[in-house]
C-alpha cells in the first residue's frame, strides 16, 4: 500500500472567547511556519496549541474586526513580534473600538489595533511555503475577507458563511443583500469540493452549503 503524501498545510481549531469563536492555527508542514487566524482572546489556550504543534508563528491573520475575532490580536502580535495582516481597511472602525467592546462583552485584555497590512481583493498572504488568495467579502462587516488555499481546496471564511447559515447583518454597517452577493459571487464559484472553517460551529463544504443552506436557496 502506498503511503499518503503529507499534506502541505495543517490546521488546529481553537475555540476562544465566550462566543466560542473558531480561532485557527494554520501551518506549512514543510517549514513548520504558522499563522494564527482570528485570535479573539483566551491567549493561553492559543499559546498551548502553538507549543503542542511545535510550530513558529510568523504572522497573525484577521478575517474581520469584531471583538471575538480580533480582541487578542494586538497583545499576541506584540508578544511574538509578528505582523498582523488583514482585514480590509473598511473594518478600521471596528478595530479602533476593541477596548470598549471587550469591556462590554467580558473579553479581558482586548486592545485597539491597526494592522501592519490591510488586505484587498486579489492580494495573497504567505504562510511558510503555502499561499492563500484573499477575497473581500463584505456584508457581515464591511471589511470581511476570506483566505483561500486553492491547491488544497480549503478556505477560512470567518463569519461570512456557516454550516446551514450565514453571518449576522444586524451589526454596525452589516448588510444582508451585500453578504449574500459576496457568497454567491466569491465563495460558491470556488467549487463544491472546497472545505471551509467558519468563525463559529462546525466545518462544511461549499457544495453542502450550495445544496442545503436555506439562505442560498430559491434563485
């Protein structure tokens, strides 16, 4: 029997904050270089998973600016001396309000943040030898981005799309029609075989959501 090849990327999901947000540790298996995606809080839990994986974190990636996704980013970036990349600049107003939102929702240690690099449609981000394409997918927040690893048929979608649902749009500058357009024009064309990690709850595939997600039916 032929051994299966080592995947080029591995991912560990780390639920954080009272919202059980799916922070993800993503790493390149050849270089063991990693990115922490959406460190909303509970940094000790994130540190433990990084240590267990034996990887070197080289950056922090943010899908958007809400407190449960970005609240711990500034502290972790300073501690590790790594840059923060993302989200899109339209979420600046959220990142500048993280301290207040942390107090409001009981997320300790949240700090306001300006990323080292804003991301736009068509950009790429590198994790070790692995490249992710950036899609700007507004609607849940105006600056939401999605990270797509096309070779491995995998995406990190933040709160744009969930198993059986879509992101909330009753938050500041959310817009339901814009969100659905983002999903239809940016995510569904990726292909049914693309698996994704969302910001909360279980993983899914584009194909499963195309067929069963009630928000994507009835064209």
